[in-house]
C-alpha cells in the first residue's frame, strides 16, 4: 500500500517548489552582490563585524566566492531555515492527522502504524530531490556567469552531505509529532528546538570549555564552509547524522505503535 506515500509526496511538492524559487532569488541577489564585495573590499567590510558572529555562523574566507556563498546561502538559509522547514513539516505528519481525525480512517484500512509512519517519512524524498538538484544547478551556473567558478564537485558534496542533516531535523519533528498531541504545538516546538540546537552549537564554539556541548547538536556535523572553501568532505560526520536519524525514527515508531489514538 503506497497511497499514503503518493498523497504525502504531492502535498510536499508545492512548498518544495516555493522554497526552490526563494533560493533561486537569493542566489541571484548574492551573485550580483559579490563582484562589488570581492577582494580586499570584502575583508575591510567584514572586519567591522565581531569575531563572535563569524564563529557563530562558521564564516571564513568571505572574500572568496566559495566563502561568500557558504556564508550567505548555506550557513544561514540552508542550515537554519531549511532545517527548520524539515522539522516543521515532520512535526505535522502524525500529530496533524490525529488532531484532524484522519488517522482513525487511515488505520481502519489494512495498514500497520509502522507502514503509515514509514510512508510519511519516505515522502521527504520530494523536497530532498527538488532542492538538492535545483539549488546546486543554480549555484553552479551563477558562479560561472560572474566568472567566479565554484568547483562542481564541492557544490554537489555540500548538498549530498546536507541530506543526513536535514533528515535529522525531520526526525526531530517526527518524534515530536508522535509525542505531542496538538499539531501546532508539535510544530512550534520542533521549530524552536532546531533553532536552539543550532544556537547552542554556535555559541559552544566561542568557549573551548563548553565546546563539547556542540557534539550533541546536528549542525556540528555539517559544515558547508569546510566543504566549499576547503573541499573537506566529512563522511564520518554524515554517518553519525544518519545513525541519529535512524535512532529518532526508531523511537518515533516505538512510541507511535504503543500510543492510544
């Protein structure tokens, strides 16, 4: 039975396309800005900002196109806003159906709760595919239009390695979706939790004594600046995120199966 998967996939298409358009507009804006900020002018401009801001966002080599795009497009919009989107959508998967009494009708069919959850999670292939194919193409073409080409492999890897991170954000939302009864409460909690985890990771880098706290946050294991600027591909970190996602999914399934609806 794949009806749930098809329905959920169609539901996510529109928001995914809207996000792609937003990222396209942002990319056009930043690529048009970079030639005016390139070289020493960029360094002088950003020297006015405190070092803590650079540590918080993981910004480096801002005078290069790789560092500029990593900071302006990926460090904020991809890591924070897209992470929040996945958590927000995940938090509405189960809680929304239960609150609207749709889950009763769904489970009246010959389908297990594990299958329902699995199909809803599988529907995330839509935003993952649309965004991780459309945005890298835009970035690749944009960098060449301004004669500042970015390594195509690095662009591909910054998106490939973002998949485990986004899945963890979705997993956080899904777990909250089976724990919290009300949809809006689950979504707002997921949104706030992903942001707080990112904030904890960033601020933990400001003090070596508290750096260890960041290891419990998903954003510690995904660094777009390291990928684009240094072409460092942290496959082990991606594996850690995948393991965390599977753990979240396992916990969510266990709670959902035993939950009284």
